[in-house]
C-alpha cells in the first residue's frame, strides 16, 4: 500500500505541475519568455517550499512529540521572516557557492524562536502542548510587529504583503537554485534520522535506552527544521499550516513510521503547495488580481488546526 501511495502521489504531483504550468491569467506556450522566466520557476519554487515546510512539520512533531507543532504556529516562520528582512534591509546579502546569505540569516532567528518558545512552554521540566502553542502565537505576534516596523522604516510597503501574507509572485530561477540545496539536505538528514524519530515517539527515556543520543539528535533535527523553514520563508514569506496538515494526513494513511512518513509528506507538501499557488493565481484572475498563497493556506489550515485542538481537548490530551 505504501509503495502504491508513493506512486499515486507522484503521479498527482506531476499532473498538478502540468496544470499549474499552463493554467493562469494568460495562456503561455513552451517557448514563451514568460513561461521560462516566470511560470516555470514559480511552479518549481512552490513545490520546493511545500517540501521544506512539510518536512519541517514532520521533524518538529516528532522531536517535540506534539502533533500540533508547526513552523508557523510555533513562531519559527515569523522569526525567520525577521532575520530575512533584516538581511535585506541592511544590505547584508551575498552568495557563496550558489547559496544566498538570506536563508542563513533567517536560520539564526528561526533557531532563536525555537529556543524561546521551548523555554517559555516548559513548566517543572515538562512541556504542555497548549502552553507551547500559546508561546508560539505570542512570539509570532511579536515578530510580526518587528517585521512591520522594519518594513515601515525601510519604506517598502509591498513587502508587507509578501512577508505577512506569503506570496510566490516574485519567484525566479535564483530563488529555485538557492532553495534547492536546503530541500535536498533537509530531506536526506530527516530520513537518515527516521529511526531516531521513531524512537523519540516512545519518550526520551525509552529512546535513550534504545541507544539514541537525545541531545545530539534533538539539536541536529531542530536545527534542520529551522534551516528548512528559514529557506522557505526567505523566498515565500510567511505561509502557515503546511507542516501541520500534511503529517496528520499521512499518519492517517500509513501510520507514524517516519521511514514512510518523511517521503510521503515531502510529496504531499509539494502537491499541496503547487495546487494552493495555482488557486491563488486563478481564483481572481478575471479581476486581474492575485490572492497571496498564504491566505489560501490559512483559509484551509486554520479550521483544520481548530478541529485538531478541539479533538485533543475532547480526548483529554
């Protein structure tokens, strides 16, 4: 069944990419300059962003043993947005071996956001899921205020919508090339530690008895999730709920084994973002308008999050 599901998702992803390439406000042919320079890199970037956010969600939910963990909800995306914006405004941008400094700047702020939220949510050495969420929401609001202040001072009002609502309208080949290494490295590292993630689901004490180096594994995995989130934020702004929806959906299909959860979540995240960005482009196309893809995801993701939170309360978890 798992192999069949991988095949089905792969075919659906190829179909969605094919539709996204040719569906839009205007019809474009293969040899059209806009097709090669605008439409193609945007579709590829949407797939990469979906992979980055989905795998980040899988990692965070596994390490924190909290099914409500998500880069957006925990404030990691907002922290990364502040780092990326500061790098742009201050002009501290450079490229080394094809890798932009913007995701690296966002990474440090994302990692700081993880640490702050985790520390705030700990009570008597234990982390409450509800406290974790509240700490993440508070930090997100704080980072959003800082981000708005940065944008106001810089005078770039267009960036308000880019960072706070999430958009792929500025996608180009540079974004694709600079994001690809983070996506490849992230999914390889996550899959390499799939056994450790499975062990952590049993609890830290049980994982330690199975030979897992808890602190080392947590540091590597949280760092990986933060870097992947930062890379996504640096090119797309704040897009939420991908890392929440995808892992839940895949667990319902194949269970919690990360050996299958990781590749299936990667494919599903890519598929979700390609479809979401296509909808963002075409829904208001007759009015010559485009909806930020972050808004599309929030319209579907926010009710899903409330449903999960309600279900956990009813189950007494």
